């Protein structure tokens, strides 16, 4: 996700969760965020995606980072 977000010019962060889920905070244009959500619904080639939940959030970010698992 970090690479896809960076290609789309998005900022924020992503991290894997110990329960197997992925958590992210994403900021950018509506179109780019929608493209990343579409990517997340499929995930990388080896991923099994059960669903994508979205909630509004707040934050200002300088880049898109991959954070340690939580």
C-alpha cells in the first residue's frame, strides 16, 4: 500500500496489525484516495482481502510512511 500511495501522491501512513488486518491513514485528493481504496480492495498479489472499512480522520502528513506493526 505504501508504494501505491506514494505513486498516487498521497500522504499518511500504513501498518500491519497483529490480528492480520491493515490500518492506514490517508490524505490527498478525493480521486487519488478513491484509487488507493480500489487498490486496497484487491491488495497485492499474495493478499486475501475480506473487506475495506473507511472512516473519516484528521491529520497532516509530509509523506507516506510504513509504520511498525501494532
